């Protein structure tokens, strides 16, 4: 039977659980606070941050949307901040170096 441990935050909310296979070497830290050995894992209560992250697109996809928006604005005459201009140029050069395979 595996050994199961949970970790709680200051408010007592379970924020982590870990399981070790039977016979595995378990580091001593898991037998001390803030870890607690349990028979079964309780449900981990997710914060609004965790719940939102599960619903958002991947960060790389979000960044691509932002790149396309800034590039569109620049290509249509809008003056970007120096930082945004440098970022668009860098992203463009990376996309040129590694084009999508057709």
C-alpha cells in the first residue's frame, strides 16, 4: 500500500498531496509539519487563480494573439512603444527563422 501525505497552508486548506509507492524511500520532511500522513486524499480546494488558469488558453497562444494584435497595429500606422516595437521585431525574427511547416 502506498503512503499518502498532504500539505496544508496557514488556513488549513489542502494545497498539495503526494503519494509514495510501497517500499519507496520517503524523505523525512514528509513526516513533519506542514505535511500530514493520510489514508485517503481529500479534495484540494482550488483558488480562483487555479480555476481561471484551467480555463485560459495556453500562455504561448495568448502571447501569439498579442503579437498579432501589436503587429497589425504597427502595420496599419500606429506607433508602438519602444518596448512593444522591440518585442514585435524579436517575435517576427523568430517566426521568420522557424516558419510553420506547410
